[in-house]
């Protein structure tokens, strides 16, 4: 056994004794050799790259309908208020229900996605979105214009919208390794998402005007949602076929995939054992993701006020934030796959957001306004891929990915409700319906997320042993083994870590004869060491509890603010799920 030096003395002696006994008794015979050759001959071929690309393409298309409809309701705000005979308060309820549903439902669905797999839940979530789209379109057909039915359709669609991206990210984490295409896949799907949303948002009023009713815009959205369901079903069927036909490596655990069902992978009690690095990323997202997303809700109206132009010009200017990310997010994903630097990209996205808000707050000239929107678009570019990728990178077990991502998303959705409700109240309290006072809120969000990401970046680069998960998220794949060894050497040896690592290596040692070569064994050993480094540190339980309670508090405040917003009758125009949060 090539790596027996990593075993305890007792395990090494047992292994040597067993080998000697095997040789004396002649157990290693020609029959066993021929049996091994036969098993090699029946081994399934490795999964070709072409099929992984097919999975990527179909999964991206499965998200098209979801994101096409994201901006429809907000884009049709004036028409809906007029035709359905509702006020701003009722419209706020209609739009914000997406965020509220996802404050609690995302976590449960994330646990289910980790347990039963991404392909199955991708179909289920796409079906929920399709059913909601059909109900919403029906509510506007033949001048029905029924507000309660429209609410029901929006809630059904929200159930699908909230966790569809989570299921799709879980598919990518299965088929693409960290540093081996996962970040590119995230960038690609959000590039498609931004194109879909831009198209749906920019054509909604054109369709409604030319065809005489906004119902047609909703029915076209439902047809595209049906196309996405077909693509999701194709992913599910193809995934099943590939597992039977090829040897598919599940990149969440490195094992050969036989199915997606996993029992006992994650316990809800283990939520409090997520490392401090994870909760710091959640804190960052509460301000950066929520700030960047929610600003979308006022971008068109803000452009109209600053440029003193109509809705068409304001809409085209504000939609620029969708086009730039569509082009750059896949490229950014490739950079992350090759070089890491996930924390650095978080810091850059926060800086872009901060610069944008500073320009909007303290300057009223047109050139400065345009520059601010360019920086805002850059912040949108840098948001999706690093944020999704870093969650997978910093948790000890990638099989928890969907649950961890869902926790972060739930808190972010609540934060969106908080900032948009508060901003709406500030706007309504002004004499001329100005958005200038509301920009102060986004500026505060930008300052906080910049401070948090800056502190995390300093720790990851200059104090790596303090938060090893953050440090490892910075390292490019080619240097991962060297970095893991360095961090292990800096960490004071504990009985628990050593025990976990020895147990893992004994199990791997018994399977070494089945491995292709020593490189496969070394890779498994590296994963074991990396997992040990990312586990929650003993002695930091208090800090983890503080983060957990604070997250629950943000969700509770989000619901309270929603109720206050309904009472105040504030303007509701937030778009949910526009970035990869």
C-alpha cells in the first residue's frame, strides 16, 4: 500500500499482517487475477465531454421560461393597475409574494434537492412555474382581470421560480467539478437567464400594445414556460440514461453515480455546524445580493427622473444591466475555474456596487449617471458565478450544496423585501415622488457589503489559518494540494481531525486495488484533507449561533416589513431572482 504512512501504527500493522497472510495462503491466485481482468472488461466507459455539454445546454434552456417571465409583471405595472383596478398597495402584494414564499420554502426544497437530486426537482419546479404562468394568463383573458386569480398564479410561479435555479445548480455540481467547468456552467446559465429576462421585459409592452391586451404577453410567457418544461424533462431522461450507459462521476463526492437518492446526507441539525466562513458569505449576500437585485425595481423610474425622458428611453437605459452580464458571466466563470479567487470577485462586485451608488447619490449630471449604470452592470456581471461557486467551495461536504444555497437565498429574499419596502416608503413621503432619498438605503447596503467582503479578503490572503475555507476558495486548482498541506501543517493537531482522516484513509486503502492508479488515491486523500479543514471549528459555536439567529431574525423582519408595506400602500416593483443569488 503506497500511502500506508498516513495510517496509524496499529492500522499499518494490521494491513501488513493481512497482506502476508494472503501471500502465505495463496489467496492471490490466477483465478482472482482473471476475475479482476473480467471485471475490467465489463467496466462501463467514461462519460464523454459531449454528453456533459448536452446536459449543460438543456439545463440552461430549462431556465429560459422562468427568467423570461421575471420582469413581465413589473414591466406591465401600469397596464395591470389600470385593467385589474388595483392600487399600489395591492400591486406591492402581488409582486412581493415571490420573495415572501421563498423566505421559508427555499430551505425545505433545498433539503429535498440534496436528497432526491437536481434533475427530478428541475422538472417539478418547472411544472410549478408553468402552472402559475397559465393561471396568470387565464386571469387576464377575455377581460376577466381577476386580482385573486392573478395572486394565485403568481404564488404558484413563485414556488417554481424560487428553487428552480437551486435544482439546476445541483445538476451542474454533479456533472462538473469545482475548477473543472462548474463556474463556467453557472456563468453560462446566468448569461442565458439575463438574455431571457431582457427579451421578456423589453417586449412585454410592445406585445400588449400591438395585440390589444396584456394577456397575450402572459400567454407567450406560458408557451415559453412549456418549452422549458420539455427541456427539464429531457435533462431528467438523459441523466437516467447516462447513468446506465456510462460511468458517471458525481463531482460532489467523487464516487461513481448510481442514482441521485441520498439518505442521511444532511440533517437539519447540521445547519448550525456550517462553518463561520459560510455565515460571513450569507452576511455579505444580505447586503450585496439584495442591494443589487432590488435596485432593479427602481432602475427604469430612476432613469426617467434623472434623464427627464419617457418610459421607453428609461427602460432601454435601465435594461443595459442585463446585456453586459449576459456576455461576461460565462467568461468570468472560466476565469474562476482556472484561477479561483472567489473572495476577490466578491470584493470586486461590492466595490462596483459601491461606486455606482456613490455616483448616483452625489452627482446629478447625465454623464455621471451613465457611468453609474455601467458600474452597476459590472456589479451584476460579477455577482452570479462567484456567489454560487463559493458556497460549494467553502462547505465541508459538497453534497450539502443545495441546502446551504437555499439558506442563503431565503435570507436574501427577506432582505429584498426589507429594502424595497423601506425605499418605497421614503419615495412616497417625498413631495414629488423622488427616488433620491431612497438611494441612500442602497448606498448603506453597498458600504456594508464592501466592508464585509474586504475583511474576508484580508483574512483569506493574510491570515489563511483563521478561515481555511475562505483561503482554499482563493486557490487555483493546480495549487490546491500544496495549499491543503500548508494549512494542515499550521493547524494544531486534534484527535478528532486525525481520527476522521485516518478512518477515511483506511477505507480508501482497502479500495486502493480497485483504483485506476495512485493518482486517484491521492485525489481522494486530498479531498479528505480538504474536508477536514473546512469543518466547523470547535470553540466557535457561539458565533455560529449568532449568525443563525440573526438570519432567522432577518426573515422575520422581512415579513413584518411586508405587512407594514401593505398598510402604507407603498409602490411595489421588485423583481425576484434576477441574479444568481
